[in-house]
C-alpha cells in the first residue's frame, strides 16, 4: 500500500480523499493557494504546502508547483480528485516521469476521452449509438452547413472540458453565430481551447451515467448507475442512484454498452460513462476519466468506499471480481451551491442534520473564497424507495441552516417538493424551463 499521497485538489473532495487515506493508514499531503491557507482540508492533511496565489491558474493548475511539493514530501502517488488537473494528460505524464503513481487511467485514455468529439468517434467505432451531431468544426461556413442539415434546436459544445461549460443551445439560425462566439470565449477561458462541435437536442432526454472502475490488469467492473437529469444550464443540481425509471433490461443494456466501450483498452481507476436516454434509447454522451462529484450516491447504495477501492487496486492490494454490487435502496444527492457573496462572505451558520451524509470542506465560521467552484456541500440521503428518499430529502433540507452567503437552498427545497420531481416527470431541460416560466421558483 502507498505510504503517502498528495491530493492535487482542494475543498470537499480533498477532505473526502483524505478520509479514505486515513482508513488505510496512508499519510496525506495537501497543496493550497494563499486563499485556502486556513481551509479545512489544509488542517486535515498530515503535511501541507503553499503552491501559489489565489488564482487557480497560478496554484491548483500549476503542474510544476504541485509536483515540486510532491517531490519535497516524498509522496508515492498523486490523487487529482475532480476538476483542475484531474483530466490533464500532461500532468499524468509528468507524475510518471517523476516516479510518482498517477491515481487515474493512462494519459492516452485521458486524452482520448477528454476530447469529446474524439470520444464520440471512438464510441461509434465500437458500435455504440452516439447523439446525432458532428465532429470538430473548423469555420463558420462548416458550422452553418452542418446546422442546416441537422435542424434546430441544437447544441454548440466544447470539444475539451466538461462541467456544463462551453455549451450553448441554439433554437434558430439567427442565433448561431452569436452563440458560437459565446461558446468559444467560454471554452477558451475554461479549457484553453476553442474547438467546438454540434449536437442535436434530443427530445425529453434523461441524463444517465454509469460508475466504473478498472484494475491494473484492465478488468472493468460496473458499480452502478445514476440519474443526473436535474440540471440548470447543463450543470447538475440533484442526482439519484440508481436511476429509478429505467428497467432491469435497460440496466443490462447499459452494462453491455460500457463493456463494449472499455473492454480491452486497459482502463485503470475510476471513471464515469455518461449517456442521454431519449425515446427508449441510450446515446453515448461522454466519459469522465476521474472520480465524479456525485460518487457519494453510488457509495451510499452499494456500501462501497470507491476511493478506498481505487487506492487498493492501484497498489495491487486488491483485485476485481466479476460480481456487480447489489444496490440497497435509493440515494439522492443535492448540491448546495453558493450563489452570491454577502458581507464578509463568511459562513456564520452552516448546520445540517446529524443523521445524513454531508460531504463538505467547510464549517461554521469559515470564509468562502470566490475564486473557485461554488459547491459548498453535497447532502445525501438514502431510503428504501424513490418516494421515501424524496420525503427524507424534504425533511433534511428543511433542517439545513446556512447564513453569511447566498445559496440555492430555497431552490433545492422547491424542487424536491414538486409532484413532477416526486413522480420522475422531468428531462434535462425541465428546470431551465421552470425557472424561465414559473416566477415562484427561486434561482
């Protein structure tokens, strides 16, 4: 087993990874920016190194600074968490060159799946249905020709990146050029690339993802599925595991598709294969070659600590069997996000019920930096059925208290109180439409 691991991340995911390391008696090293000097994850680590100023480009995206900290601390491995350098093939290569184990798949697979257009082509070559669309388009004339052929509405999507960034919906030809400019600016700022492609907007689509893990010999095991349909502008708000609306036969179909995609490629570590489900058919969307934000709902229903399993597999202290974990009950996760700063931007009150899982990197009294992701906490409940889980989440959110910063807590309470959410009658566009048309909904 590894003796010491550097976590190349911050906030709740750094705390989450450290918790699994502690159970395995692995020492942890935190890297932090000047804005995070007093953060919970820094205090939780066995060692901590400042790697730069607040801007992520000079700290959490500073490959050389992070690696230098790892070398000074004599770490065995680097865990990238999610976001920042988690899907950076160059950083993975640099770790290997320094003799440090990268806790993720091989750089070539990170590069393949990180290029969304290339990943679509790869999935299609393996006989998996992909969403109707294009590959990377070079100029406006190509874009216009492809858009006319596809028809509207359609999506302009960044080929690099994820997290809902660099995605713009186009409902009419007159919007195409202006939305292209916005998408390119956003993807250039977020990912340093302006490569885009087009994708058809599927009717009444649901967003389903499959959690997988691969061992050092390339064996793949599917750990479960999640319904991540509840989104605002293609960014997830509420997730559920398993996806309650799909049948046993459809679940088997998903497992077959995942194995068709990954068997024989030597995939190592955690990953998530994402699909859109429309008109009784699954379409490959993308693959994230890392630990996913919403992994906690899969852990809650399977009873697995998937971060611990990842570490055990990477150190060859465990091997994958062929038995797919049998889920117990239904887990729902709500993402509590900061939506605006107030006063000192300090969490004067940050309290949750004790009988539910809350993944967070903050506590009452902490100041929240405005330089990074808006996520404050992930609130997870589990119950025997979808309806009971929704009712438990309603009761849980009623007891959450947050003051000092503006959050989406009111919106989360409103969503889980609706009949359409309770009955599973929604698509990836439902929440955007409700926020636009129903003035009683808060954002």
